[in-house]
C-alpha cells in the first residue's frame, strides 16, 4: 500500500503536493521539455522557448536546479561555457507524467480550450453534479 492509499489526510508536505507543485509554474514544464533532447546553453534554451523573458527563464532554471530536475555543467575553457541538462529525475518526469499529459492534451486539448472559451463568453453553464 502506498503512502497515499494508507492516509486519509493530505498534509502540506505530502508527496502529492510536492509532485503537483512541479507544474505550478508556467515555464518549468516548458524548460524541461526544451532540455529533453540534449543539454543546452542558456542562449540556446531561451531561443528554443518562444516568449520567455530572461527573468522568467532565470527563475525557472533556479527552481528546477533546486528540485534536482536539471543540472548545470561548467566547462573549463575560454570563453567559459555553461550548459543545462536534465538529471535522471528530470528525464523520468519528462518521459513519464509530462508525456502522459502531452498525450491527453493531443486528445482533449480542443475540448478544454472550447470549454474555457465558452466559460469566458458566458455561453455555457458550469457543469454541476448532485452528489448523494
């Protein structure tokens, strides 16, 4: 039995919250996906991600480093070179849950966006279910 199955109470420091926090920041999954193919220099990473500001990239990289999902490699050469790449933990996240979410988005993304558009336009009532 997993920790989740054995507990009725979810606490602030539980594993479920820690895992879902990985998707709480808009750019973190995008940075992980951009690093999936191979390590990249910061300039290459920023160029590969359209629309990210330098500040947002810096914050995302710091968070991902702190969570052990990416690593920073320094090369002793002139001029100095730094690359960022996925750790084994980061690769397991990209190849597992992120891949599954990508497949879900391929199948249901249009429906999700349509529901959001309808909600914004006020043309659709929210789905409400009676629970007994």
